[in-house]
């Protein structure tokens, strides 16, 4: 599988096909609509650069995938006909954002090899989501964070869940007041 960015073709993120091989095909279900469109300030080359920065930041943890590709992988999975993907995830909050006429999801938020939410990612997204939209959530994980010693949260997900949750709470408090 290839991911395209404008006229440039980017290689599939390392390991993504193996992690998603278990997903099958069947009845297509849709997520609730994305609550935001690309903010006007992103609809230019700065927005393109931010998207490419996220591609690079998330590549080691599976990269980014179009929602339509993930839904296609969901179809036909055992039990997929009875429950939609979102319902099967227990309605967990997700990082989803609009860019280039597609909805994108970072794959780090899923358990590798499954279409199930990573429990630590779900906790952090639930903490931030009231104050952050999809772009802001993805950027929070992709950019170095002062509270984490200038480490990127996505790089610390497996080893430092308590520190990540604490940083998310501090950042939410700063944003929400």
C-alpha cells in the first residue's frame, strides 16, 4: 500500500502492513463526522508542512492512515457486521483530522496488529479532547513537550504512561484555564 501526498508518493510506514494484516473485509460502518475541518490558518503551505512533520513523527509507530483505508480493513472482520468499528472500540475518543480532502488517523493510537484502541492513548486523548480538536491532538503527540523534557509524547507512549497523562493534564489546564 502507498500513501500519497500531492504528486509525491510516500512509502508505506515501516511495519504497518504486518500490523494491519489481521483486519478483514465486510460491512462498512462510518465514524461520527469529523467535528472540524482544516482550520483556515492551516490551508496553506504551513499546514502542508505541519502534516508532513506529523508523517515523520508518527512513522516509527505506524504512521498516518486515511480513515477510508482503516474502514476498508475493518470490513469483513469477524463480528464486524454486528458492530461498527467505533462501537467495537467502545466509543473511545480518537485522534482524527481533516487534510487534503481526507480524514486521517495516527496509527499509534491503536494496539499494533489490531483495530483496538491503545489504552494509554485513549486515556490521554480523553484528557485532552475537551480542549483540543483533532489537529491539536495529533500535534500534541508529534511535537516535543516541555513537561516531558522536550521529548515527543508519541515516543514515550509505551514506557512512560504516567508522565504522559500528567503532561496532558497540565496542558489541558493551561488551555482550558
